[in-house]
C-alpha cells in the first residue's frame, strides 16, 4: 500500500490535501436488512407496473379513436371535407359551430334488407328520428291503413306480404315493379333528417362569400362562415322560386330522395346573415327582401346520360327491356330504377329543363339524346342520380304545356317498370286528392316567417298537378293490365 494515500472515492475525484494525494472513499454500504427491503420493494413495483401495462394496453388498442370531425380542429376538418369526394356540409348543434359531423354517407341500403325494412324512398326507419318531424311530408303520412275487413292500403289495394327468397332475388316482381334486389342497390339519397338539419343550418350561419356559379347568371355560390357551400337561386319573378321549392316539397311527398336539401331565405343586406357580403350583393344586383332558395352544394358529381333504351324514337323501358339486362350489373339496374322515378317526377312537375330539353333540341341536333341530360348529375361514389335545378316545375312548365306536352307524354308512355313505393305514393295522393293541402302545409310549417314574402302554390297549378297524378296512375294501371298474368 502506498504511504500517505487515503481512499475516499473514484479516481476522478482525487485531490491533494496538505501535499498528500487523497481519494475519497465511497459512502458506507446499506445494512444488509435495509438492502433486502429495497430489493423487495423494487421487485414489487416492477411487478405491479407490468400488470398495469398488460391490462390497459389491450383496452386502449380495442377502443376506436374519436371521429375525425370531433377530434380535429375546425381548420383541419374543413380541409378534409374539401379533399374528400363528398360534400362536407356542416350541422349546427344547439349553437355550437365547428362540430361538423358529415351529413351524408352516400351508402346504399344493406343488401340483406327487405322491402319491409324500408320506408318509401329507400332509407331505413332510423332516418326518421327527428323530434320535430310531422306526418305531412314523411313516410307516416302515406302509410297503409285498415279500411275494414282485410288489410288494405290507403288506395284500396291488398296489403302485400314480405317477399320470399325467390322474389327477393328477382329483378322484377309482379312483372312491372323493381324487385327487392334492385331496390336494395339503390342509393338512399338525402334522408329526412338531413333535410331538417340543412334547414336549421341555413338559418344559423352567416354568409361570408358570394361568387358566380351554379347555373344561370344571377345565381350565386354561397360560402357560409364554417366553409359549407350552397347553390343559391335568385330570380326577379316569383314563379321559378316557387317552382324550385314546391318541386322539392313534392319530391319528399313522393318519397324521392334524389333532390338535394333546399330551404328558403330572404336577401337583407343589413341583417346579420348578409352583413359581411353587402358589396357582393350589390355586384350581383340582388334586390332587398327577395326570396332565394339555398340548396346544398354537392361535390363529386359527374354527367348523367339518358339510358340507351330511352334514346331512340321507339323509346321504352318495359319488363322485356329489363329482363335483357345483365342481372349481375346491379349498379346499372339501380340507375334504371332511379330513371323510372325521374320520368314520373318530371312528368308531374312538367320539368322542361331536363330530358325534355334534349328531346326538343333533337330537331337541330339529332345526337342530342347521346349528350348528358341537362340538370341531372350522377354522384360518382354512390351512383345516386341527383335531380338539380327544378325551377321550371309546377308553374313555368305548366304554362308551356301546349308547346312541350307531347315530349312529356312520350316519356311517360315509354315507362312500364316502376318502383312500388313511388306508385303507392302516387295512388294515395290520387285517392285523397289532398296534394295541394299537403304542399301548402309543408310551406307554412317549414317557412313560417316567409308567408308574406313568397306566395303559396297557386290553385291552378294544384288542379294541373292532380290531373297529372291521375295520368301517372292510369299509365301504371295500363302496364299492370298489359303484363301481369300475361
């Protein structure tokens, strides 16, 4: 041992004390009993930590994350909505702006649903849960009822049993009605709760931008404060605004969910909703106190073409034409079924801006029927046909029946395959003859503050509409006599 050295620690702690090199010694070790207690405590703590991790980790992995609209900031939500192929229209939840769950999934009904699971229009009963829904414009207003003795529908026909397995797989049932397999493939469209949500939304959001777009010159593409967009229809006269909103109401009475949600508004530059776009209103030359129709802007749309069976002068969509189709092409058959609804809807409203537009222009352009249908689009992701711009319906189109009725009638007479739910609605409206009352009640209930701004649908239009409902009913009856039991 070196003389004068005292060990007190590590070599790097060595220092000279009074001319002698000193090394600090380590602290004295713990007593043996204390050392055992420390080791035991450390082992117990490690064991408990391992148990905690082993129990909580599977629970964390099995728990789904928050949905994107609730978990992300508003700016990221809007960015995701714009990047997706589906419109990111937003819903206001009791004054909370920025919580924007998507309003629409665009999903078709589940293929294992039978017709008894669906209300007319193709969406399930879960779509009808809003507490403020009333019977006048939803499925409950035109449901089957007992009229004494055997169960009957409201129009007097026998109540149908649920389809059997063979019927569910058939393309047609009772010869002239689309089968359950085709019905199950039809996209649900815009359910009632989305219509109600849109109406509430347009009354609670300020407009922050107007820009050109959405068809005619004075229409504008609106942007609300949370980024949601709307095609807004403005006209100097009332009849086309009436035609747009009352055609939308009629589509809901018929159970057709292809028309995007629409709501009325009033242009008031000094009001809170329009205060931020006063200069843009002036540039658009929109007058004060004018009613406008705000329709949800739908992204992801592509042109829609007239089916080949309806293009030629011998146009027809009859059972034999359906039976020639590939039964594996459910998407194509579902689109044809939507066309059968479109023909009825456009005949009832005398809409001349859609297929009739192509028919009329054939005199100058023989290939017009190969061109995309006017004011009709197809949602690419879902296959839904979207019926756009219905302003000529019920008023303007009725005034021009002398000029265009031959085209309207030719399309209706070409149709002998129908959706049963649509026919049921037509027959019930024919039997009750209350379509005018229903449309006016819907207007009064949905737009109570605008009764002095926009006139209701005129009596003359209601008379013509009832006549056209009868014509559709007669066409269905003629097809049934022609094919059922033949």
